């Protein structure tokens, strides 16, 4: 082979090796979130003596198996079901009122995102906090918590029995567990804002830390798709 051919072959080899490395890096980046989620659920399942609400299986039809019927008690003491929220898009978050930082941060993100919408646009959305700590999150406690000026004005707090909460969490594939002993225990849980459409069906999620501008833009895009704006 000529010297020129050798150079071309060498250059081609370097190009192919570079492409292979780049492809491997892209695959690694795409796979990382799934590995983290699987690791999270596996570690929680291995904890002995703790009750873990495990995620339900995913439908094979391609539709996300997130969301479903629930019966809980709102912060006014009224029994409600998912049917009571039909006609509004729900922003659902599973947390607890004694949460030191993650939960209030997520509620503030909701508030800041909704503030970026017009009054007419905000009316289409119902922010909801479902407690994963019903032992401490009584109706009275929920009422005090959702009234915080840092949270959305129309935030609804839902609680119930341990069984009711576990059933609702299972529908949304939420994992949680008690951490610590005594009255000052915490609740480890996934931190996601679930975005459900006007019929209560899954539309999208906002991962923890999503900035308010991105959330607001997602809400407005939804309204445009639905012809509501």
C-alpha cells in the first residue's frame, strides 16, 4: 500500500475509534438515569423491617402506567376521589409536612411556575400534595401546611389511612419508606411532580429540581395542545 494510502487508512481508523468512543459515551449518559432509578428501588427493597411501596409494572402498550383511582381525605376533612378533579389538569406531588427541604422546595417550584401563567391559564391547573406520612399528617396538620404563602394559593392537601395512602402511591408508582426512630423520623421518597391531564391520565413528569420557567412552559404547551389557550 502506498504511503498516501497508509495515511488515509490511519485517519479512517482514528475516525472510527473516535465514533465508537462517542457512541459509548452517549449510551452511558442515556443509561445513567435508569440505572440510578433501579438502584434506588433495589436498595429500598433490601432494607429489612421497612415497609416499601413498590412501583407497579409498566403497561406493554407503550402508555405509561402512572396514575389511577384513589380515595383520600382533603385538608378540609372531606372524602375525595380522583374523579373530583376531572376537568382540571392535576400537578400531583407525594411528600409530607415534616419534610425539612425537598417537599417545600417542590411546592415552591409549583408556585413560581403557576405565577408565570395568566390568571386564566392558572385556573386550568390543580396542585395537589398527597401525604406519605398519614400518621402525623392529620387533616389539621395538612390544612396548616397548605396555607403557607410560599405555596400555590389553591394547593390541596390529601391524607388518609395508611392503606389509602399506599394504594394511591402504588397507582403513581411512588416509592417511600420511614427513616429513623421516634417522633422525629423522616420519610425517604421519590421527588417528582406528576402532570395529569383533564381526564386524570398521565401526561408528563417534572423531575426534582426542574426550574419554574421550564415547568411553566410545559404547562402552557399543554394548554396549547388542548386548545385551552
